[in-house]
């Protein structure tokens, strides 16, 4: 275990977070808010610690998937802990577990909140709360890939540990160029949405925060009623961009370089669009309201379908009051999620496509035992290792879901509330049903349940295994062995002198 490079990466994470924390300080200056001093203090602490941890570059910058997973999991935990401190210091979220829940929800782009009065927060806290979505959407380690020079396949191991989806590949020969290209697309789409929202007379502050939540598919709103009181135009713009940010970013790369045919052949994207259209049609028919008319009903249905399948979590209506059939469709969408390689959460459409195809292949094998058929995605065979990994992922998800549901059930809340609370956190969706509906919050859960749900948010964002790997004894045994070897080398050098 190359613990030195892990420390080095964590140091860079702290320096980046320190730099990001200066942004809410600027917002505090604009709105003349004293809460900005808390953000300034934490920013300085992060920078000082980061500089200390990166003062000496490791001689060996090569590391493998194991180190990549550990570095990724520890980075997200460290980032969340320091990101939560300003909320405590300002007194706006006085209890650390609550502040950590809110911050993890932000960075993991979940959007679940413990706050009952969002509008009581200062502007700088509202900005930081939404900006965590934008940071976590593409992944801060993907951003680091464009900065830190590592050796060999280390970039790929870091990207594989953080990027959502069953597989990660390079769009261009060098992975650092891939990371830069992904962020170029991400920033470009963010700017376009801000401009379109401003064109609809949305205030600049609202445009920035709503776009941060849309781009990261997070869903932290700055109003207690989410997006209910915004105009139909602003709701449609947000709907379209939620769907666009849920698309595999590889498709945008192909379109950017005029490889339209390859983009159109992406089976996952086609299935993703079909699911959205079908779900919107079902809900629109099931919730038709003569007062809203066809246009209003379709708008609300399309918004909520886009919000749930992309795991964004914004709301234009209280879908907790919808008929059971519509709510069931939304629960299904919570688990389906967006495309792999997007900023969305959930299981991912590509995994479901491969899983369904593998089921049909198994059925055909019973009918025709001598015929060998391969599962294909986009016309290419899916190797047995990937299929096996998808099956293990589903099985692990079911176990973690069941254990989490059992743990939170001790709070004594109803089954629908508990079930959707776990479903919405582990899939990084945001609102659920029952007591955690779109106009409710998670503040009523006990501290123990909040810790469980916080863990679920991190596990869901990191595709389960990087976080679960931290609980494997050999990881810490390897790190302690490395430290012991380093101390012995230091002792030998000292004795030689």
C-alpha cells in the first residue's frame, strides 16, 4: 500500500477545498454577512493542512486500484468533514452530525436535507450548500487528474474508483486530457443553463444555485418550496438540463467531434430517453388535472420524472399526494438512475440493460443449450468480468439496502418513510415519500439513523466498493506495515550517521 501517495492526494484535496471555500466568502462580502468569517477560517485551515501534507512529493507516484479506492473514499470523507465545519461555526446547523449529513448530501449530489427552513440560511451558506453539488457532480478527483502528474496507470485507477458506472474508459489517448475535456463540457453546459435561466428573469443568485444543483444532479433548492413558484419557462429549462446532465458524457464528446453516428448508437442513452418518455406519459395520464390542463400536467410529470431518474431531487409539486401508481413509478426511477458516465446517481441504465440481456441469454441457454450467445452493448460483446461485477454490485446493493432499512427501522417510523429514505439516500436522489416527501425533511431521524443514511449517500456515490473497502482489515494492515518499514529505514539512516 502506497500510503505516501494517498497522503499526498488528501493534501491536494484539502488545498482545493480551501480554495473553493473562498467563494462563499466573496458571497458574504457582497451580502455583508458575518457568516463569511467562518468560511474564511475553515478555508485557511484547509490550505495550511493541505500545504503541510503536500510539502514533500512522494518518490513513488504509482499506485494501483486498491490505493485508488482508499484515496477516493478517504478524500470524500475528509472533504465532507471540513465542508461541514462552516455550518457548525456559523450556528446555522449547530449539531455536527446534522451538518455532516447536509454536507455529504451536497457533495454526493443527493439533495436530502435536515433543514426545515432553508430560507433562514445566510446567502453564503446557501451558495456553499449548492456549490457542493457542482463540485461533487463530476467528482473532485476527476478534477485532480488534470492537475496531479502521476505515473503509469495511476490516473485510470483513481478515475475508476470515483467515476459512476460499471466501466470507465479514455475518450482520448491521455487520461489527463480526458479529465480536462469532461470538465470543459461540464463547465460549458453549466454556463449555458445559467444564461437561459437569466433570460427567464431568474435572479443571478438563484440562477447560480439552481444550476449548480442541476449540473451536479443534486437538488438543493434555496426556497422552502423547491421550484414550485418559479415560472413554467424556468421549470422547463431545468427539466431539459436535468435530462442532459443525466446523459453519458461520452455522447457529448462524440457530438463535439462530429461523430454523430457513434453517439446515436449508444444503447444506454436510447434506453434512458425511452424510460423518461414512457414514465412521463404514464404519470401524466394518471395525474391529469383539469385545472392545470394537459400542458401543466405534462410539465409537472416531465419535471418530476427528470428530477427522480437523474437523482436531482428538485420538485414543482408535492408528488407525495399523487396516486399510488405514479408514486410507484417514481420509486422505480429512484433505483434506475441516470446513465453511466453522467453526474446522476442510481444503479445506472447501462447496468440494467446488461442485467436484462444476461437474463434473456440465460433463458435462451435453457432452450438451446448448445448455442453460445454473448451479451452485447452498443454492438460490442460485454466481457464476463463486467457481467460478473454487475451481478456482485446488485447483490451488494441489496444487502446494504436491507441492513440500512433494518437499522433505521428502530426509530419507529412507518415502512414507506424508512424504505424511501434508504432508497433515496443510497441512490443519491433526495426526496422520498411519506415523512421524507418533497416538502418534508430528514431532521426527525435519530443521530444513529442519520449516520446510517450518511454512509448510504457516500456508498451510493462511490459505487459501494471504494467505501466498503475501508472496512477490510488488510487495508489497514498494509498501511501499518508500510509505516513500520518506513520507520525502520529512518532508524537505519540515523544509526549510519
